[in-house]
C-alpha cells in the first residue's frame, strides 16, 4: 500500500493557520454581560462560579493567590481554555495564553473589554 506523501509549506496541500476571528462589537457586548449556561460556568477550585467575562475580571481581583495559581501555572491556563471553548473569543484567548500573574491577567481582560465596548 503506497504511503501518503506530505507536502511542505510551499506545496498546494499546506494550510495556513487561521487568524483568530474577531467578534463584532454587538456579539462581544452580549458575551460580556450575558451569563453562560449553568453547565458552562467556570467553577473555581474554591467553588465560586464565573458566568461571564466581566465577572472573571472582577473575581480575579479578589480571589486568593492560591486559587488563581491553581488555575494558571506552568502546566495550564484554565482561564484561557474557558475563554476559547465557552466564550469563544479567540482574540482574547491569544492575549491571555501566556499570562501567569493575577494583575496582568486582570489588566489584559479589562483592556480587552474596554476596547470592545
């Protein structure tokens, strides 16, 4: 059985990685203030539930360090995963993927929210 030949980046079969899709301002505003369905809430390790982006930004400010770093560390970024998979904001997801501290995470979230309003 013949093997499939892989085609490099120059070949016709190569695919460019799609750029993150920017949400319209209307779609963003709805996601900002609209709570996600209960089964899609972000549940923090301490049991608190996050239902929308604005609540996430505000909760980061008051959550204990150990709660934040349980969800964001060298091995994972649960907030990025939630923004990507539930909120479906790939632009924000790309911005927060490498952030590992509370203040910078909150600043990035708030800047993104203000920019989109």
